[in-house]
């Protein structure tokens, strides 16, 4: 992340985790995201919009707050069959994202207001997750191809409600924007946007009774969870 043997073994583990080819800076960012996501994942988060304006410099911290990561290994061979990292587009995350985007691209006041209105509309209509994953074989990670993927993904909550995504949008060639704003993105991971409607039956998934919500990846190789505690 015996000199030559150790190097090959380490590289094999990195490849199975989707990390081969990542820059040292990206690996450092991913390591920090992994540690903070695991350490802080039981701290309740607020789904309310932030009461104060966020600065572009707040983005990294907010990204860590709303990002979760996990790995699934087979018991027989201790081989990594799934590595997945995801960021939930909470109201706070959208505010930090907009602050950074508007600063990075030097948007005019009119452009900023239009973009903010667009994000507000999206936030009212859907739960959105940015997901980057590595499967044991490339086809296994194609969530947008039900006949080939090894995984089904659902949005679940503490009250036992389970929802299928309304849309699974694969980002075939992540741009510099995705790679910069979501530094766990890499050439060895498949990237998606998962969208769950807030209308109809899905409206209750983040209701006032919910203590946590998350993404569940399940299939013949096992199950993995990404969980966000709220309060």
C-alpha cells in the first residue's frame, strides 16, 4: 500500500482492494477516509441543513463525515470479494459540495443560484449515493447489469424497511471532478450514482423514527453493509 515476495503479496492485496495504480496522495486520502469512516460511523449525524454557511475548505471534513467504507472477504480463502466506499448526499454534504464547486469554477452569482436551486430540487426528490466499488471480477461489480453483477443493493433502515434503487447510473469514465471530489475513485473501481426516490413508499426510509440507514450489498458471495447513524 524475502523483499520481492513481500512486495508482490502487498501488491496483490492492493489490486484486490482496487488500489493498484492509485497515487500516494490518493492512497493517503483513502486511508484517512477508511479510518475516519470506521471510527466515527456510530456517531449520530444530523440530516438537517447546516445552520451556518460552509466554506470551500470545509469540504474535506464534510466528505469524511458522510462517507462509509467496508470490505467483504471470503472465509475459505480470505480473499477480498468486495470493497465498497460510498458518500451520502445529505443536506450538509450538498452545501459543502456547492461551496467548493462554486469556488473552484468561479461561478457568477446567477450561476450559483441556478446550481443551488437544482441541488435543492434533487435533495427534495431523492436519496443519492456516490458509490465506488471493486468486485472479485469486473463483471461482478456492474450493479447496472442484473444478469452479470454478483450484488444486489438496497437502501435499508433501522425499522426494517428495504427499498430498491429507482436508478443505478454508472459513471463509465470518472472525470477529474469525480476523482478530485471523491478521492477514493480509481481506475480499478466501478463508479455509480444510486438514486432512491423520496416519494411514495420510499418517503419513510429516513423518517423521524429512524436511528440509522444504509446500503446493503448482498449476493452469493455474502453481504456487506454501509451504515450511517442519525439522531
